[in-house]
């Protein structure tokens, strides 16, 4: 079971990255063409010296380019690294960090860790879902404007309950405040 | 004092002789510890937790993962171990569909067998049914993931032995599954149809796609004339399904059985194996003397062909353009049978019986379409033949002998040994030694026999030294392909068979664990070869009769090229639409 143990270590690595905001550097709003994105993927592969042992950092970086891991790109990475596409699919489906579905332009994360849960994250979640017409199984709006995720602990328990919209952390949330934040985004989007 | 290292298993002193782990030691002395995830030829995985033993002073451990150490005291059958094993089985069974009665693997299933062995009579856990759809897209393999116990045997055989990697683990925890990349259909994946995953799967999660019903329907149809070809490896394995030992040559009993079933003509793929030798040797000599592309690979294994098309398209020009013996037979049936049986090709049903699951795929290649119809109608494996006979109430063991039909049942010993790794090479040498070297009495070339994954040999023909290689297992073939691509390959001629041991170890053969049966089957083929009065393909007169009648009189003629050769195509690993420019 060595396999599983080493994966657990990787998972922790993610968590740390997440806490320090390393994975939150997506440049929302910057629109790249398909060709530019592929170029970026090639750069990522080059930076990682085409090493299959660097698969996880490669996928993390690729996910920042596309905001999810499209099959097409995983297949491309597999070809370039000369490993089976199924291996990449395996890694991508193992970690919750990786998303195989396209994400909306704005990413909303609601913390449902113990502290936030106790201080009322549940009603916030419901309010945001209702506002955006989302459900437990449907996390991205049809217009691809919003994706809603829950996370377990953002490491900001002092501010509980916490909601993160794109790169901004909002503490001491209420359902009303959450809906207001979304209205604001909608206003700028429509303008 | 001897310097032997020993340890104790259930009080018996056992010598350590380079075994990889305690499990192998236990099995060496006949203590058969149950396992799912251990195969001697694969890496150690340690997932099934069935191989538990107690090591004094260390507690309970999985014997597959502990290297032998001198002085250890091991117990394999304590009350605690018995309880733990049964418990593990109960847990496995609790998330396994309870539908043994209609599972194609029933009675051959290791899960069933071990459950019985360890004495499971009740499952104390809540039954979970995994929901997962069957994948029937492949011509060769049926995947039923609901029955998977996640032992990873298929994953490892596919990547470690075959170098393919079509099946992998995905997701995690209770959602874990063994799956193709992106869960695409198997026929769109890089799978080369070798079937080794199904041969290793302990459950019904991976089984062979059966064509028995369609075949019997055609045999029973009075309008149709049915013609069977049977591959060499089938005859030395089918007996195992009827309680006889491996290696027994059942050719004549199979003929009786098929005739009893209602098959009209029973022929032998050995016939076209001989033809392959004539055709392929001619091609080889031509490449060698006229500056053709070298080295040359053999082409009789369809899993190897798909592997090369998918993973090493640069070497396709190095592969002999000869069809496999099955493919040649397919063409000859359509040429010769209308005259032999007086029927139209549309009423002639061509059936082949193969040790191989990839042959099912080969028969559906576009190259074998003639006038909008596939030349071969049905491909059955040895296992399916056994099932077909059993379902028809025929017990092979009790049948008398019947001779194969003429003329396509005539063969030489060179055709027989096609079924074992090294056999095609030896058959070519028997031809070339006489035709090129002028040596008449060269028959056995023992230097090319054996079971090493990559073997080398050297022969001298007309003063020219030829370097030969024989490989089985596609991961081994991949290594040679890389050498060819890099321009560092030192061989002239390379025989490739995908399955370990060659066709005798094909995935369509009766399930056999370990190496012993394969060895017996190989011995059976070599014995059958020795018994043949004629042992060189060039001595098969019937082959030349067919050449004269239908193929412009000889090998490498226009008609021979049209009917006995084929072409290969570069393939994408994953043939689903995955255009990176679209995202
Ligand atoms: S048939 Fe062979 S290539 Fe295909 S998945 Fe099974 S082991 Fe792999
Ligand atoms: S499909 Fe069969 S061999 Fe593969 S992991 Fe599942 S049970 Fe094991
Ligand atoms: S055989 Fe040892 S854990 Fe499966």
C-alpha cells in the first residue's frame, strides 16, 4: 500500500499550497486563444523537463491555464510525456484539487470546515445556490459565469464563516452579504 | 556447517533459494496460500490482503511483500489467520454482484474458488452493488467493472508485460475503479486486444467476447457450408478443459467433435502457416538481397501489429507484409472452397478457432473485407470451442479420432511449431537453410527455442551471418522497436509474439496459472512436430497445389500479393475526438 501513502503526502502538499494561495493565482479575466493556451502547455512541459515524475505540478499548472483539465489537453500531455493517458486520468480523478469539468469565469468557494459550519456556512451555501440556480450536483451556471465549490477549511477560521470570490477572501459572511456580492459581480459583468 | 540459509514454515525447515518473497517459499513446499493480486511475472502490489501469514515476533504480514530472511518462523494456518482471510473474503464479496449463476466466469472464477476454499458460508456485511456499465465495444474483451475487486492484475499485465497501459486505476476510496483513459470505450483506446488482462483477471470483470451462439446458428443452418480452420496451439490445450493433461495433441478428437456438431469441413491453420513460411521467407530473402528495408519483423501476431501501428508506426515498413496464417486461410477459403464444395461464397461460413483474442479483432480489419463481406465470419477461442462442445453435450475426452480434411488440412512440422515462441523463426530457418543455404538436413534449430523474453541467435547462410531475435511480450517488442527507430538494432530478423510463451499462452486458451502448463503445451507442439513425416514448409505439396491453381503459381506473384499480403496503418492511441485546438 506504499502507493496510497505517497499519495496522501501529495495531498497534504496541495493543502499547504492552497493555504498559501499558490494555487489561487489564476489570472481571471485574461482571455487566451486556443493556440496561446497550447503554447503555455508546451512551456509548462519544458519547464518540467518533460519528466513524468513531475506530472502533478504539470497538471496543476495546466489547470491554471484552462481553469480545469480538458481531456484533450490531458491526452496531449500524455503523448508529450510518453505515458498512458489513463495514468493521467487516474491522477486527475484521484485528487479533489483537479477538476475535469470546465469552471465558470468566477469561482466562489464557501468554507464548510468545522468553524465555518458551526458559524452558519450552510445557509450561505443554500442562498448562493438558490441565487445562481445551482444544486449539489450542478456547480457551474449555464452561462459559465459562476462555479460554486465548498472547501473544508481555508485556514481562516477566525473570520468564520468565510467565502472566497476569485482571489478575495470575505469573512463573517451572511446569506444576504453573499447574495449582494454576487449581484455586484453581475452588475459589472453586464456593464 | 553448510552455508544454506533456511527458515521455518509451519515447523518445516525450508531452504531459501532466491525466492522473491515468503509467498513463493510457501508455494514451493506446497502450502498454497490464496492470493488475488500476486502473479510471479508481475510486480508486487500487496493490495488483496489475502496472503497473510504470521511471522513470530513480527505479527501478521502479507507474505507477498516480505522478502525471505534466514531464521524466520512462519505460520500459515493459525486460527487468527483463518479468521482474517475469511473476513477479507466476506468484505470483497459484500461489494461484488451476487450473480454467479449467470456470470461467464463462473466455475473458472478465482473469487468463487477462494471463497469456497476459505469456507465463506455467510456474508455478515451489508451488500453494496456498484453501478457500472458493461463495455462491450471491443471485439475481444467484455469489461464489466461492477465485478472488479481492484486487484490491479490487469493494470500491471497491460503495462508491465504488454507495454500498453490501456487500463488504469481512477478515482479513489469507494469510488475507485479500473478504467480506460477518460472512460472511453475499449475499442477506442490503445488496447491491442491481446486479452492478457482477461487471462489474469480473477473475476468476471474482464472476459472474452463470445461468438459461440452465432457460430452454432450457422453450423445448424442447412443452407450454409461451414469451414473450420484450427490454429496449432489449440490442439495442445483444449484437453485441459476436459480433464486431460496439458500438452496432449487432440487434433483428431477436435475433428471428430466438430463433425459431430455438424461442421462440414475441418481444416488446419497449419496449412497456411506453411504458406506463410514460403511467402515470408521469400520476402525476407528479397529484402536481404535487394536492399529492402531491414531488419524485418514477423507479422503473424495481430496484437503485435496493432501495437506497432499504435506505438511504433516508424517500424511498420519493417514488418513483413504477409498476412497472419489466419488471414491467409481466410483468403484461401474464399478462393478454393466454392470449387471444393460447389457453393457460392455467400453460403460458405468461414470459422476459425484460435488461442487468441486479438484474432477476433484481426478478422474485422478493413483489409480483410472482400466485396463488402469479411472473409472470416467467426473467430472462436479455445475456451469458446470447449464451451460450445460442452453446451452441445460433447465430451472431447471420450471421442475417437478422425483425420483432418484434404486438401487444406495438410501440414508439416514447421507449421505446427508456429504456436510457440521461436517457432516461426525455426520454421523460416528450415526453409532458408535449404532454399538459400542448400543445406538439406537442417531441421531442428534448438538455439531459437526457450522462454526467455528476448532471445538472440545467429545462423550462417551462404557465408553471411544473420542475427536473429525472438521476443514475446509486447513490452519486450517495444524495446527492439526503439532500437530500430534509433538505428542501433543489430538484428536482421525478429520474431514477435504478444503473449508470453507465444500462442500457447494466448488469452483464449484455458486459464492456466503459472508457467508449468505453458511448458507442457510447448512440449506437446514440439512432439507433434517430431511425429510429422514432413517437417519443412517447402515439403507441403498441397501448398504448392494451391499456389498453382489460384495464385499465379508461386510466392511473391501478383495474385499471391493480392491475397496473402496486407497493409498496416498508423493509429492514434486514443481514437476518440480529442483535438486540443478545440479547447
Ligand atoms: S487486451 Fe491486452 S492491451 Fe488490451 S487492455 Fe487487456 S492487456 Fe491491455
Ligand atoms: S478488472 Fe479484474 S484484474 Fe483488473 S483490477 Fe478488477 S478484478 Fe483485478
Ligand atoms: S497476494 Fe499479497 S496482498 Fe495480494
